[in-house]
C-alpha cells in the first residue's frame, strides 16, 4: 500500500474548497508517512469517517485497532462508591456504534464493604455472565430462543474502565466461567481524560482526532454517567427514607407510597396538601402531618 492507494478515494472540490482540501490532504499525508498499512488505514478512516460511513464504521475501526475481525456489541462496566456510600456497578451496551439503553443493567454490590473497585468489578462481572449462562440453560430446556433472555446475549468485546488491573479481573472471571471474550481497558491520563486502550498487555495509543477515539470516549463517559446516576438515586432514596421515619403518623405503607410517587425529598417538601392527599394511603390528616413537618 502506498500513499496514493490510501488517499485515492478522497475528493477535493473546486476553488476555495480545493485549497482547504489540499491542506487537509497534506496534513493527512504527513500523518500517514512511516505508518504500517493497517495503522495508516485506521488513521485515514478515523479522520474521514464523518463523511457518511456512520457509527458502524467507527466500531469497525476499534476492531481493526485491536486486530479483531468483527465487533457488533460492546459492553462497558464501571463502579461507583462515592463518599463510602453503597457500592454500585453499571453495565452499558453499544451496538453498531450506538448506545442501546434497553440492555443497560444496574448492580447493587452484595459481597463487598468499603471502596474496593477490583472486588466490586469481579462481583458484577461474575453475576452478569453467570446469569447469562443460567438463562441460556433455562431457555434451552424450554426450547426457547436466546433472544428471550435478559443476559443471554454476550458481547463481542468487553471494555473496562481502567487499565491492566481491571482487564485482569475481567479475564479471570471469564476464565473461571470458561467464556472466551476479548477484553480491553479504557486508559485515562492524569487529567482523567481518555488516553488509549490497554489490550493484550499493551497500551495502544489512539489518534485523539479520530472518530474511533470519540466513540471510546463516549462509551467510557456513558458507563461512568450511568453508574453515578444509579448511585445518586440510591442515595436519594436512602435520604428520603430516613427523613420520612421522623414524621408522626407516617408508617411503612405511607413511606413506601411517598417514595414511589415523589422523585426525592425536595419533591415531597414542595407538594401541597391536595397533592399529598391524592396518594392511595394518605388521608386529610396524614397529608397535613407531612406538609406541616416540612413547613
């Protein structure tokens, strides 16, 4: 492969567009010189993917970077344990380069106390894949297709939020369960920005201007966002529960009703007596008790 073989498909428009296009190609040529054919092609597609190839192309570039033939489904995991409050894990899914929220999963950590990300991640991954294997067995016994399971579809690539440590945790879980799935780590720099991928004991740098880099960053950010959101929801529910315990005349049934109907403690505080009365378990007196407690 020579430089003109790679740049051949690139079209440059007339007049002012011609000048801009020439400058762009010149920059690309300098970036490609000295690269291996595979790396050169990845750099090229990463820079020009926005011309209409779509999200699937970005995912294909990640596959090429890792030396994998095909990636359709990617799963990324993250752990959140802010301020020592309950550990939680998140699993997000990207298919063909796009998020698939219907397949996202949340995990409340059951076996780990305190901030231990490795132990938490090990539990989350073990639960995710054991559940998948159990569902698959149950569906086979019922002669049903795997599409009916919530965990039966396994990813083509596991993406961990971290480097060697997180990758090794994932590999150990998969080995124990006898599941073969490629695992890479999304490595961040000292400023907590995505830097590259850790795969097969090597860190692979990625062009920060490429679409594949943007996809990896988006996946990492989405996994973190989903974990943090779940963590805040649990903290909010815990706060609501503890405050409602102090309201006279509000027992378990009314506490549960209030927590189900209102998003957080501020929503309950802002509710009118009439709004509180609308709850099935509330009457005039209990509604006024709740209202008076906050005012």
